[in-house]
C-alpha cells in the first residue's frame, strides 16, 4: 500500500486546521487514539500527521442505502460535522452534503478525480445492485456499479461504510430482488476496509481514516476486512449486562420483571454473543447509550449472516463459551443411573437365567428323585436314549 | 483326550438346527447389531460407562465372570493331570471348549471395550512393554491361555479326520502334539493361576476406590479361588445342560465328588476372607449400609453350597448338585461384581448402570457363545460318549 | 503317585503363600521427587473463584466447551472431563465455603504410569510431568481405575476416544512459559514453580498465618507425594481430596507384582512342576 503521508493534502476547499483550538484538536486526536486501542501518547503523532500532511481528500459515493451512515456521521459531536469536513478531512464530494447540485456537483467530482487521482479516499455507502444491468441505482445517467468502477481505481483506499456496503445489508436480504452486492465483492482484488453497522459508529470510521493518515497504512483487519480495533471482540464480551448472563438472570419478555431490572437480553434474541463490534465500549450518539443499554437486544447489524438474516428474536449462536458465575459442587453427582428400559432388559436377562435355572433344577430333581447316586443314563425330559 | 484315555467322545446326537440353536442365533444377531453400533458411534453412545466407572458390565461380566466360568478346564486339568484323578477326564473336553469360548469372547469384548483398539498391537511390541503393569501381565497371559485352550482342543478336531471336505492327514501333527502335550497341559495349568490371581492384583492399585471390605492384599488369592469355584460350577452346569439336551448320561457320582472338592475350597476361602477381615478390624463395617449388605449376601452365597454339599445324599443328587453349582458361580460372580463395580467408588458420587446397548451386547455375546458351542459339539467329538467305551475297542 | 500328590500340594501351598503374602524383601520404595520437578501450589484461601484458569486452560490447550445446562449457555463442566483439564469446584457448608481446583496432581510416584500396560503414560524424568501419548494408548482406561484422584478422563463422545488430562502445559514449558492456569490467575492462588520451592513457600505461609490454614500441606506426603500441592482453610477431605496413605498405591501393586514374578522364578518353577507331573501321568495313562 502506498503511503499517504508522502502526499500533501493542502488542496481542496476546506478551512485551515487552525480554526480548531489546539486543545480541542489534541483532545480529538486522543479520542481517536483510544478508539484505535493506542496509548494517549499517540495523540500528538496523529495531530502532527493531520497538521503536516494536510487534510485527506474524501470522495463519498452513495449507492443502495438509506443514508443512515451519513446521518450517523452528521450526529457525531466531537468533533462536530462541520469541523470534521472542513478541518480534519477535506470532503470533496458527498451527494447529501454537497453545496452544489446537478451538473455543478458532478463537475466537482470530475475535478477531484482529475486533480487528486491516487490521493483521495473513496468512501462507499450502500450496496451495489447488479440485477438488470444495475438499473436500480442510477446517478447522473450512470449505473451505480459503473460509477464505482470508474472512481475506485483512482482512489488511494476504499472504505465501505455501513452494513449495506460492507456485506449487502438490508438490500441484499432475501429474496434480494435487486441483486445487491457488497462493495468489496465488486472491487475484487483490492483491499476494501469494511466499517459495518446499521448505522456504523462514526468513530470507527474516523479512527480508520486517521489511522490511515497517520501511519500511511490500513489498520489491522479481521477475516471480514473489518478493523480489528473496532470489531475484534464480541459485543457480549464488553456488555454491561454480562454479569446477568453469567449469573443466569434473563429477561424473558419485553416489560417483564427481568427486563425492568436490566437483566440479560439473550433470551429475547440478543445477538451480542455472535456479533463482533465495539458498540458497548464506544456507544452511540455521544449519550453513552447503545441498543442493549436501552433494553433492546442487539440484532447483529455488523455481522454478515446475522443482521437482517436471522429472525430478530431467535437466540444467538454463542461464539465463545465461558464458565458461568456459579460452580460445580466438590462432590457433584454424575453419570447415568438405572432407567426403566435398562432395568427391564437387565431384569428380563437376569430373570430368564433364574427361570431357566429353576426349570432345569426342577427337572433334575425329578429325574434323580429316589435314585440318588445312580450313575445311569437319564434323559432330562423327552429324550430318546439309544 | 489322549490315545490311552478311558473315555471316548462323540459328536452330539441329533440335528444342529433345533429350537435352542435358532434362539441363540437370533440373540447373537441382535448382539452383532449392537456391536456394530458401538464400533461406529463409540463407547459414549453405546454404553453408560463414564469417568467414574471406566470399567463396567463388559469387564465385570465378559472378562471377570466369563473367564471365571471358562476356568472349568483349568480346574479339571489340575485334578486330572496334576492329581491324576482320571475319573474326571470325561468332563475335560466340554470344559475346555467352554473355556476356549469363554476366554475368546472375553478377549473379544475387551477389544470392544478398548477405546483405541487399533493400537492393541502395542501389547506385542517389546518397546511398549510395561512390566510394572498388572494389566500387561493379565493381557498377555489371557491371550496365551486362550491359545493353549484352542490347542488343547486340536486332538478333538483331528479325530474328525475330514474338515469342510478336506481330508486331513493328522499323523505328523498328531504325533508332535501328543509328544508336546505335557507342555501344553502344564501351561494350561500355570497360565490361569497367573492371570486369575492377577485379575485380583489389578485392583490393588485402585487403593481407596475399592471399599475396604474388598480392598485387600489377598486379592490374588481370592480371585484364584473364586475362578476355580466358578470353573467347577460351570463344569457341573454344563454337564447337566448338555446331558438333558441330548439325553446323554448324567455323571452324578463324579460331579458329586467335584462338588465336594469345591465345598472344601470355598470353606478355605471363607476362612481366609473372614480372618483377613478380623485381622484388619473391619467387622464393624461389614454390616454397615449397602456395601455391608452386599458383603453379607456374597458370603452367604458361599456358605449355602457348602451346606448343600455337606450332606452325602444331597451331594449325590443331580438337582442339589446343580443348585450348589449355581450358588458357587453366583457367589464368585457377585464377589467379582462387587470388587470391580458395586464396591468400586471413584470418591466422587458417579452413578453407573449399563445402558440398553451395553446389556444387549452382553446377551448377544452369550448367544454367540452358545451358537459356537452347539456347532462345535455337533461337528466334533467333544461330549463324552453315551456309554463308556475304550478308545481302542472303538478303533 | 501318592508322593507326587503330596509334593504337589506342598509346593502349591508354598506358591500360594508367596502369591498372597509377599515377603517385603522385594518391596520397592516410593519413587523420589526429582530435584528439577515442576509443579503448582494452589492456595484455596487466595482463590476467588473467577475461573480465569478454566478459560485459560481451555484456550492454551484448545479444549471444547462443556455444557451442563439445558440451554447450552455456558462452558460449565461439573468436574474434570475429556474437554476440561482444570476446573474450580465449590465446597459450601453452613456459612463457610472454599473453592478447590481439580486437575492432575502429577504424583511423584504416579499410579497411572505404573498401571499403563503400553507406556502411553510416562513421567518426564526431569520435570516430573506425567505425559500422555494418544498414539501409544490402547484405551484400556486402567489409568482411570488406578488414579487415586480420578484425574485421567476418557473421550466418551468419540468413536475412537483418547485419555485427556492436564500435562502441566508442557508445550508452553518447552517455550519457557508458565502453564496457562497459573499465568491467568489474578490472585496468585495458582503458583507455578519448582516443587521444592513451592513446598518451602507453602510451609512459610502456614507458619506466617497458622490460623488461616488447615495445618497441613496436601500433597507433601499423600500417596507418595504430588507435584501439585494444596493449602486450604478447610480440611482437605471436604474439598474432595482423599485421605491417602503416605505410600503410593503403585508401590504396593508393583511390590506384589514383582514379588510374584521376580525373575519369572515362580512361574518357571510351577511350570516345570506341572510339566513333570503331567508328563508322568500321561505316560502312566498310556501304559494302562
């Protein structure tokens, strides 16, 4: 991967970084470092990267999506959106956020593609429909898949934001009439960083972008191309309701006693035990909340094959089993005892042997009756002796 | 058995196919099916064996009781060849056949019981031999004795002259066999002493896991005596079973003498066993709880046949002999079940009762043994002839 | 013939005597602790029951979870098993309770090693780790019968199962690392080290806080000594650790075996005797 640091990002229309107070700026970089699982001492390094390297040009293409990812980004508060797009990155094209529209907007895109070819980051939002030659997404008389194929080769890195872009999301849910595919599957052979989530946590996106800007390489990815710093652990592992799970305290219906007491939502279908994401750590909307926090089971949006695929209230397949908060007794009785079936079979066999022995004994008693000690040939029953 | 034997033997009269044979064959086939299930799905699927009772019904019944019942040939060999009690020699062949079958099926069920039967050849590789292991001694010794038992049956097979259409020329083989017969016979007496006593020694290492009423340094002696008692019991039962099935003569007087010997032996056993308990000061425990009850029942089963045999009239009555034989076997079998199963406790409470398939395999193996026994006595001269005849006059 | 018979009975009596009451001239001694022996010190008074050792053991040894609840929610073994080599059990009585760790004790003179007929279980001469080799094992499960602590477990669920037991993470020891359980323990309740040092440490703890402990180091002498030793506030029998004599059961068993079979003397003697008598009687039968 080419290093991003070699390029200067002083082009574009954004305001200079100086508008953000130094204190606020370092604080933001600290947040990013924390999200990345790096020590706070990394914050100055990240800050330096942004200051020296200039702002990273970003082209944001929207495909088959609900724009929820953008909405999620709009609601991040540290930094706020305007600070983000004007001071930290240089957002060159975004259909929702563009100042201009129509021909003007398309011209801006063309200009960026020419000017920043090989230097900008492409962020793709939404799935790519392939059915019927991709007619289900058309932008500027161009099918979505064609637009992606035109822009992506010129990008320095591609980030698929949201579950739709990452693995198909809602549009790809059965029966998938539009033939929706993930961005990664269209751009085969080129690394695409997936930031799944419905919506994704904006900090996971920002952290990825700034990691890229700082170190000139993509963060470590998991098997599904998700940054490990954000998707390395199960929701279950960081869940605030976990002690209830370990102790076997479950909400069994919405509004029941256990639900009101904040018990574990596993039995309501919470997919935390099979969903890798940091929702329980980073939380959402800057109000320290996540779906699980407010009493709704996780539905596994970041996990291909779980979100939008498994029924909402079906129990999760636990990925990593751990001991509960209770213990076996030192003298725990185990093993299989007598069952009616085995007792019957054993009884029949034993009884049969006893019965046969009894019958034979009787016959022998009769045969030798009054003739003790006789060593004569004697048929036990109706046997012919020669 | 040998050329000069007083008794001669003949194949069982009547057709092979009778009700008993058909029933045994049906049971054997069911057992074969159960065995296939064990081989395909493993021990956990087919048995209730568990980590607290790693040895269950297959070991207690097939190996401990099975080889015990197969010790009739051994016990008789001691009498006939070591003590020169020629009158018992007519019982030899059936007893040896029972022994050969009992031991072979014990071996077969051990293979079924082995978790990694594919590695069983390691027992024959000197690099793997572990001379500290009692089980190693038992395994090799049992295999050797099984071989000896079959060799002891070779004369019976050779008498047949034609096997499966092939006319065999037994002269050379026969000559060598008779020349070395004393070696075979000596091994046939030595090996059971070794491994039957070692079946008891096996449990010494289990220490506290065997209830103190049973755990004893005298295990080898108890197991040896119980093996001989079971063997005698088996001889008596077998004689009456085959006699009444084929109408051949009862050997009441001979068997009466045998029962007398067995009674003396079990008297000796009881004396040592109770003395052992007194010595270790365990009488208080003897009557305590479930193990105490088992202990009382087990020893009452030894006392009962002694009482039967003590009376001369009863001793020479076929019915009483039969009851005494059953009691000798029951006592020794219960003793062996107690040591390996009922009084074996893995410290932590583990339940164990054999599973349906486990019992089915045991019943099926009995069926197979009966099938082979009936076939063997049908095709080969195993049973004593109806009238005592001199071998020379037959030829 | 009379002479013969009497002679035979006499020798049988002698043989029987030797068989059942071995002279302890041949008695072997308990094996001694190797100076480089490695082991664990489990201090039940320090254990908080977090079960981190259970998870760590499963992770480093690649063991599957084991369910005991109908919903299969937890890796909740009820004790040692083919998928659990290390487990924390709870003893509770009245107001008192204590955790206890169950795993292989790595006996100084292991009964399982003495019992195994094919050398599938071996004691590493230097570290004293009792090692199991599935490639050698025939699956007879005599080790399970022999072990006074019921440690070796069989893979019942498999069609061709093997024995499973703690091997003190010897694959980690080879890399110079500590066993998984002791690395994971957050309170130092499981301490890894040389057995001699651990014994010193255990006695030092007993001395420093005599009231806090049951006054004994379990495993110092029990069953001929173990390389995994225990400290506890409660009597050890309550924690499921059997009250064993100071002599290993392997010693008793092997003494009887080797007395009976020393140099194969007795079997050869009996064989010669039987052969002689059988031959004579066969000859006599022929003459008649």
